[in-house]
C-alpha cells in the first residue's frame, strides 16, 4: 500500500504581513490624497462660481438702477431742503445717490413708481440703499441690501455738460450747485475687489443730450 505524503501548508511570515500592510497603507494615503484634492477643487470651483454670480447680479442691478435715473430732486431729511436729483462723491456716506423710476408695484400699493436709491461701501461690502419714500423725514430709514463682499474701493465720476469728468456731483463750479435738476451726461463706476481687480462700468444718463468725450 502506497502512503500519500502529507502536504505542508505554509503561512505568511511576519515580514510579509508587514510589507502587505505598508503597501495597503501607502495605497490608502494616495487614495485619500486624491479624493481630498478632488473635494478641494470642487469647493474652489463652487466658490468661484458663487463669486462670479454675485458680481454678475451686482452689476446687473447697478445697470438697471442707472438706466432708470430720473431728474427728480427730493426733500432731504435735514430741514426739508432740496437735494439734487443726482448726488455723489467721496464726501458722501453712500458715495452715489439718485432718483430712479420704473419701480414695480405688483400689489398696487399706494406709492409712486419713483424711488430714491444709493450705492456705497459698508466696511468692505458694496451695499445698495433704497428709501421707502422720496421726500423723507429725519427718522426715515433705508432698506439696506448687502451685495458684494471683499470690495477694496468704490469710485464714481460724473461727466458734466461741458464734457469734463468730475469727482463730485453736483460739481463745485459756479452755478452748478444751484440747480437741483442738473443731470450728468454719463457716470463712471469703478469697483475694485481683492480677487477680481477693477470692475468698470460707464453709463450714459438717459434723456441727457450730448456726446461722451
């Protein structure tokens, strides 16, 4: 009778197990690094898209406001004095303020289609202000709408009837400040941001005759 030989089963040595663990650890780290990079890239892409969307919405709203400028002065909160239809410059808190038309009234509320709006910086946030009435009382508060963060500066210039750019409106030239109905021929708005640089918009004022220089 032939006796079959017993087959010996050999296991892994400690060294082989340690090598296998090390290989799996390296693969795990590589996989985690790749996944983390993909997640980070997705976050950066989402942030960039949200930022671009905020800039686009801000510039669209600014353009709509400027397209609807109306030559309507207002009674100010201080002693009821007339304030110009358009006013602006570095000396003002809002930097740009004007009367606009075309305000929608879907609920047919008892209010005019004109509105007083302003644009300025609140810290580093570009903000839009909208007053509920044109001729406001001292306690009239605007609706504040923060629009764009991380703004370094806001600059506004005005093209006067003589074709000269002015930093303030109404201009300091003799005779201009006495006319609250005086309108610039065009306005230049420059918004400087930390990440996108300078955003520039030049708009002709509707209804004002004259060619921009």
